[in-house]
C-alpha cells in the first residue's frame, strides 16, 4: 500500500519538477518547487523518518518558498524603478 | 543541438553507471554494526529515547557545530549584502482584526516551536526544526502588520549569547575530560523525562534559539521594506 502511495507521490513530484523547469512564470516555478518539498516530506514520513520530514516541511516548503517570493518581489520592484 | 545530444549521452552514461548498484539492492533485514552501537549507546549511556537527536547532538556534535556556523555565516552574508534602506512610514495600517488574530496565532506557533526544541530528546524534531517554526511565527507577524519592526539588537544578543553558551558547554566537557560537546556533563536523570539525557535538552534549546533568531533576521532583512 505504502509503495503505491510513494509511486503516486513520485509521479506528482516529477511532473511538478518539469513545471518548475519549463514554466515561463517565475511565480509558478517557485510554488511548484515548494510543492515538491512538501510531497518529499510526506514520502519521508511514510518511510519512517519523522525528523527529516519535519525539517523538509518547515525549511524546504515553507521558509525557502517564502524567501524566494521575497526575492521575486524585490526583483519586480527594481524592474519598475528602471522603467 | 549538439549540447542536447551531449547532455543525453551524459545521462545515459550515468544510468549505466548506477544500474548495477540498483539491481543488486536488497533491503537490510538486520541493523548494521554501527547503528546497533548507536541505538544501544543512546538508550544506555545517554538515556535519550530519540536516537536521531543523540547522534546529532552528542555523537556527531562537531558536525552540528559546523552546521550552526554555516547558518551563522549565511545570516551575516544576507545582512551584509542586503543592507536595509530607510523604512518610510506607509500610510496604510493593517486591519485591526488581522493584527489581533495574527498576534494570537503567532504566540501559539512560537510555543509549538519551543515545545519542539525542548522535547528534542523525547519526540521527533529538535533545535533546527523548532527554530524554523519560531521564525515562521515572526514571518506571520511581518506579513500581517506592515509597520511591524523587530528589534535587531535583541535578536543579535539572543543569537550570540546562545552561540557562546553552546560552545561553552562543549568546552566544559573538555575541562572535565569527558570530551568536546559530550552531553554527560550533567546528571542523566530518568529515562523518558523532560529533564533527562544530560545536557542534550540544554544544547538543543540553545541551538533552537540561535537558529530561530538567525532565520528571523534573514526573513526581516529580505522582506521588511
């Protein structure tokens, strides 16, 4: 049962990774990379390592995404200032 | 075109290299010698139910010290590169109910973070996870209130004080000739209690405070403008 869940999660993670690489919108890329981390933390939880799952969920999907979003906001602000 | 062919060839080579390792993979049915040592030592010598914590804090304490140093350097780099411009007072004020609710929620999030790093030796999680959760509580406050200011000198004081105390606890182990960053410098106590496992809860709380203040600093420098 858990193998099937892991395979499904893996397929979703792979497709999210492709969206991250090929999408034209930076916002979509940031959000999908956060989704990958969130699903990875679920996989870690199923495999029986709650410590790593907590780290991945808090750092990978929450903090990194937020810091990327802040950086994107800063970039857009500077673009508007140049115009 | 030629680039793509080369990349494809490199990937193919990688697959051929990795294939024998994967095809011979078998799941272990019993623990290896080293993990047996760690699990027995964690229960008998350190009295910490969470083996991961005893490996991170005691057996590989020097690595953790290095990790904390890397995080410290990252914070210093962010603070140095992204120097703050002067904050103009924005006229808009956040709605009252948003401010009240988020400060209520942030307090609960921070209490969860403190719970996680003080119970690092009993339940999953520890200093790093708890610190990140505390920083996310501050993030909620920053997002909900535009004019929110975080006192940098308090953050820096907490950060440097916990760092100094962390290294100081390690040096106490050296003076007592037990070993650098060994947690047996304090009485071990009863297995499974909050105040047990020697200095592990103390060290992990210090790491939690340090990581929390560092990440709050990073978030504030990146986002507060």
